[in-house]
C-alpha cells in the first residue's frame, strides 16, 4: 500500500517538473512532496504508528483540576469524634 501511495504522489510531482517555471517549482514542489509523500514514507520506515500517536496526544484533551494552593483551616469540631459514628461501622 505504501508503494502505491508513493507512486500516486510521484504523479503530481513529475507533472510539476515539466509544467511549472523554475521559481514556482521550488515554491510548490516541497509542500506537495511533504503532504503527499509524508504518509507513504512513514509507512515504509515503520514510523507511522509512533508519529500518529504523537499527533493524537497533541490534540487529546486532558482533565485538569483547579487548585487554589491554599490550605483550609479546620474547625475544632471536625477533630472530635461524633457519638453517632463508631469505628466498627460498616462502610458500604
């Protein structure tokens, strides 16, 4: 599949050689080669999976939590054990 895609990428590149003037050829051929030949080249060198994973990680949305960086001041009643709560209570 990679050789087929690379062959298809060579068709517009070869047409650019014959039909574009020199200055326009240099401007157009490099972006065309990168866009059309990048994927087949990465397939042939077995680097497509790592490159695809790196691109996916770049666009992946991660959960981030807001932290104020402040320490909360505890009240004195929070440290005393309530009569209704026992250490042997079942936690469901």
